[in-house]
C-alpha cells in the first residue's frame, strides 16, 4: 500500500517548514487466549504491520493541536495543556489527550504544547486495536518529543488506564501490551496476572496468517464487553465464597469442573468456563507452536472459536459465517475470531499456495449469506511502538 507523504501533509496542516519527528504503533492480532486477560489468564497476541503513524513538533506555547487524516470531518482539534479533561466534542483526540493527562498525573512534565498529526492504516472498529494503537503511538511520541524516559510496561499500563477510566471501556492489558512490546516475527505469551511474558517465534513454514475483516463494525463501548466482564467477576465472587483464588486464571479445567456448581447463575457459569478452558488452551497452543505442530495449534484455534461462540457468546452471525467458511476450505489449519468479537476480524492459518482460492471462496460464501464483502489482509508481524526514520516512511 502506498503511504501518503506524511511529512508534507504535516507541514501543510500546521503551516510550518520544520520537519516533524515520526512515530509508529502497530495494531495487533490475538492468535489465541480471548477474553482471558481481565480474568487473570494468558493471551498470545502479535503486533502487525498495519497501525498508527504519529508525527509531532513541540510548540513554544501551551497549546495542543491534533489532526487525524482518518477523521478529516472532525477538523483540527485544539486544547490547552492546562485542561486535558475528557471532552466529547474532541472525538478521537481524547485518546492522545488522555495519554498526556495520565502521564502528567504520573509526574512526567511537559514544558510546552505540541502539534500532532495522526494517520492510521488499520481499519477502525475491526478488532485490531486501533484505539490502543493510537494510545501507544501517543505514548511513544510524547516520550520522544519531550525527552522523557518512560518505562515501557508503565506506558502500557497507563494506556490501559486511559481506556478504562478516561474513555470508559473496561478492557484488559492485552492490546496495549502487544502493541507496546511487539517483536518482528514473534508472538507474545503474556501472563496477564503477573505480566511475565515470553516471545515465541511464529514459524509457520509454508503457511501465512490471513486476517479476514467481516466489515461488521463494533465499538467496545457500545458492545456487551463490559457485561461479559461483570459476569466473570460475579462468577469469581461466587467461587471465592468457598475457595481461596485470585482469578479464573488460577484454575485447571478439572478444578473448575469440580467447583463450578458454586457459580449460581447458569450463564455466568458458561462465561467462566470459557475463561478457564481458553486459558488452558492458550498454554497448550504455545507448546504446540514450539513443537512445530501447526495442525494441533490450528485445532486449538478452532476450539477457541467454538467456545467464544457457545459459552462466551461474543461472535455473532458475521464472524460465525466467515469462520465456518474458512474451516471448509482446503489448506486451512485453523480459524477463529480475534479481539473482542461482536463483529470485527477473524484470523486463519492458510497454506501459502491456497491463499487466492481461500479468499475467493470465503468471500463468495460470506457475500451470499451476509450481503456484502469481507476484506482480506496477509498479516505481517512487525515490531512494537517506536520512533521511525524518514526512510521507513517511504
Ligand atoms: C479487547 C480488549 C482486550 C481483550 C480482548 C478480548 O481487545 O481490549 O483487553 O479483553 O478484547 O480478548
């Protein structure tokens, strides 16, 4: 994909001849371990080459000016360093504002305002974490422009805090972590309780990861995301009446089956079952990948989708249709929804030589059932958020 000349656009937008510094934060896919992060379990995401570019220059006054090429209708959004409160009319710019405010609250000092331009090539509301990508792009940009030394895990945690407290989505740590710590050609196995992590090479031999966008948009704020979280919290409270556990991630499958009767509500029991079983599947998946057993890895992905469909109930017709269509194709080792669900993207591990047929067939089935096309991208696993040079921009 040809990128627009971001530096020229920056100069024109902010009417300057100075050259801004450029930063990039990727989006992410999650291979397996869905809705486990806020349940004290493991996740297995990877950062992708699609993401958010942030270009910035410090100003000499206290003003902040934000412009996004993805939301031109929102125009130039302006505010002052002394008032970074959430403001509905500031639209998408609440993400960088939130990062700035939470960094300020953590003791980091900003001597002046800044002009900042954003451009993202990651589809919005597609489950690839465009919002965490803007947060982390803002984080590395502010760190760079103002010469701060911010511990990366601290920046990740602040990103999550912005999402939870400032934006109002009760999401876990996975997205910011995957984006902040991503590594080229690797996935990250993260223990969301301890934040211990390890990188695993994504050696897929003659296979690639296809990202399939259902083009059914969803926003976490408007979805059942927070409700799922509350259901799991309630299940844990019920279990804690007799057991001394910190989170659903503490259980083996056998232990859970032995004690699940303590969860009073049947729906909450299903939600908790998914969280426990999915966590176990995620650890198994890491082993299978390390052993080079891609077939077994794919099977775990399929089981993950079925659990998200039937026990967690976060898939919906579009995702189920597309994943079923993927399962039915030649050369597919596994497929599942990725991210929060309720629309957005699925991923599939597909034999390289079969990719063209895969896309054609899956889209035909999807279009017939749903009435519009899906979009396909081949995932390239890249590095986490960082400053980039002008050469990379070309
Ligand atoms: C969203 C959230 C993550 C995680 C996933 C589901 O992407 O931001 O924290 O909970 O959903 O696994």
